[in-house]
């Protein structure tokens, strides 16, 4: 299996989370165990699932700041899950270049959503990659502190 497959597993777990937000993190990690992932891919998937669940408000805040007249919670649930996954990957996964994260998100969008979504998901993720960079996600970020967005 591959990292792309691991992303798809994470996407499915995060998609389910929108329907069952009260479930424990362990439930989503258990869900991941039903897939045949290599050790490194399983580690990646666990980190991503935990990272998204534990930082969802901060991730959504970042995404919302790049959506025009829209919010994550109003998007199609699969598109929200794709944006959350890609945003966390863009910010936290130092070993994955931004173009790879964006390309993988577009492939997931092509597979699970419609072609019209590709354009705005790509635009949002490119802005996040450009303006947020790695290591910018902090759960306890001061509310008054606003990043310089262009």
C-alpha cells in the first residue's frame, strides 16, 4: 500500500467523524486498523487522524479564513474532510512538499466529489500553503493574533 492509500483511509475516518463527532479518538483509530497499511503509512494515518480530531477548531479556523463567503461547516462533508486532511498535512508534515499535498487532495476530490469542487479546493490549499507554512498550527493560539494573509 502507499501513502495515497493511507490518505484515503484518513479521509474516510475524518468523514465519519462529521457524522459521529461524539465518538472517541480511539474509535477512529480502530477504524483505521481494518485497512492493510504498512507500518510507516499506519503511523502517518494515526498521526493525521489524531491531529485532525485534536485540532479541528484550529484547522477549521485556518480553512475558514481562506474560504470566500463560506465556512467549513457549510461545505459538503467530504470536501470538509479533504480540506482538513490537506491543511494539517501542509502545516505539520515537514517531509511532504506542499505541491504533493495539494495534488493528493485534488486526486481525492476527483474520486469522492465533483469536478466543480476541484478549483476552489485547489485555490484554498494553495493560499494555505503560501501563507501558513509548516509549524504554524497551534491549538492555543492567541485569539487576537491574526496571521498576515494576502
